[in-house]
C-alpha cells in the first residue's frame, strides 16, 4: 500500500522536535515532559524508563547517539510514533492529522 507525499511529510514532521536536545538535556527532563513537534498540536511525551537511563517517546524506545551536530541531534526510534495530541493539561487522544494539511502550500 502506498501513500501520498503529504502523508509522508506529515509523518516526518511528527517525528521532528524543533529543539536541539543533547543526551544530558534529555536526562534533565522530568519524566512525562511534553515536547513540541513540527506538526501543529501533535506533541511527544518523553518518559524515562525507571529501570535504566533509557527513554521512550510516546511509548517508543529512543536510541540516542546517532548524530550530534552543531545545530541538530538525531536520535533513533524503535518504531513509528502514532499520532497523538496533547491539549490542555496534556491528556492525549488518538487523532489523525487532516488529510489536506499540506495541500495549500506551494
């Protein structure tokens, strides 16, 4: 099954946090912290695994250390993030982004 380019762009935007967070920055976050993504109203909740120093993003394992640059840090994920939104007090609910999210951009 193939998808349109806009679906792939939407998924990519949901996997990007517009912050340069080093491993030390992640370790200093409170477990349950909410981070913005490039997809409006779709945030990522970061949880620390109690048995280790590892993290999850919306329940998906985060693998640190793929690339550290001056302006960007790239982390691996153990899977694909499912679309969630955190509105108000951070209560998440399943929500797919609008199909026409990128149709009006040139």
